[in-house]
């Protein structure tokens, strides 16, 4: 049966089936009831007045039509709904993404069922289509809520607890989401992007994310890396393959490959990176990255060029 929804996830498919089941069942019940009513109206209409049968037909109609039939119909709806509401039966997800909400960005750690490899990224999740994926959500500051409307319902992200989403995305595409629970000053700029792609594209992406950061191959980028490793950036950020290993802020190892910066605050361009590094507070007031006022214009350009080169 074709889907009336966007045919995106397995649970949406089950809800679609339940919807059709209930519509068709209700239509059958309606037709039967109306038909019985018409028959009853018709039966005595043409008979002469004294031939009209008004005798009590016994309790059979009440037992069958009023007890047995509703029990069967409602029982079927109950069983079908319990099935549709049940958890996604994904015995062994191929991929687990541990997502941690932070004020005001999303950390993501990728784990694969059949590979020892793991990597950390932020704000942009890539998942393969038609593959069962588990997203395990927690936070170590306040309550957030993970919501990508086209893929799943809102799910709370709670300190000290892990909430699971199991999903199978059917249709490739880029799906936008947002934190759906007020979580402080920059709550409105806590976006998440989910990119669903075919397995080959996903594998290429994962392989790229697993690799250490690209090394500078021109002098401006080299200067940027040197400033990055000697400046305040490394107090908060990781760039795998360099001496920057702090974990309190988004992993920047492949930040150049992401579509946006600041959890969706700005498109990821060289100019925006420069503005962000100079003073993130102008773009995202309250964000936990301080304005860094010590760099000259040339140094900012070098830093932004380096960050942009981290594909
Ligand atoms: Cu939030």
C-alpha cells in the first residue's frame, strides 16, 4: 500500500498502515450499519398497516450487533494499534550515534556494530538510508530536546539518562532539526542537520571523518595552524592529529566539511568563519566561545583559512 506520509521512516510506515486499516474498517462498519437501516426501513414500508410486524425479534440482534461485533472490531483495532505503537524492532543497529546536547550545540560520537572505529563530530549527522540506526541521546548540562520533524517525534534529552531513537530512513535527503526544549539564551540557535545518503556516500563520509586532520599545504594555512595550536583555541577544541585535544567544544577535525557553523547559526564560509572566530558573541550572543580580541586581521584570516581547510 502506498504511503500517505513522506515514506521516510519505518515507524511512519506503520502509522500509515494503521491509518488505512482504521479508515477501511470504519467504512465497512458504516456501510453495514446503513444497509441494515435501509433494509429495516424498506421491509415494512409496503406492507399494509395491520401486517406490520412489531413482535420482539429476541435478543439476537443485540448480542451479535451490540456485543460481539463491536468486540471483534475494537479488538482488532486494539491489536493493530499496539503493534503500531511498539518499539522499532531493530535487534542490532548497524550504527550507533551517541549524541550529547550541549548549550548550544550537539556532540556526536559514531560507533559501528562491526568495526572498531569511532569518531567524534558535531552538529551534522550523516546516516545511511535503509539501515537501522540507533541514536542514543544524553546531555551533561540542561534538558534539551532532539527533534528532526521529518524523521522522528520530539525526544527529551535528559542529564544522567539516555533516551533512544531507532530509525530507518528510507529517502535520501538533508533534514533540518532543532532543539525543542528551552535550554537557555541561544536555544533558538541550536540546530541539527541530518544528512541521509546511500551507503557508498556514507562510507566515504565516515572514512573521511575517521582520518586525522589535513596538514596545511600553504604558508597562510600553516600560520593558521600554528596560531591555533599556540592560541586559546586548543583550550576548548580538538583537532585530531594536532596537539589540540580539549573536548569542551565542537570537534573541529573536519569542521570544513560541515554545511554550517555555530549549530546552524551561519553557512560555513571563509568570511563567516573569520567573523565567528573574531567574535562569536556578535553572531550567537551568550555562546560559550569567548570573543578573542588579540588577533590582527592577518592572523584572523590565517586562522579562518586553516579552520576552513579542515575538510
Ligand atoms: Cu537545547
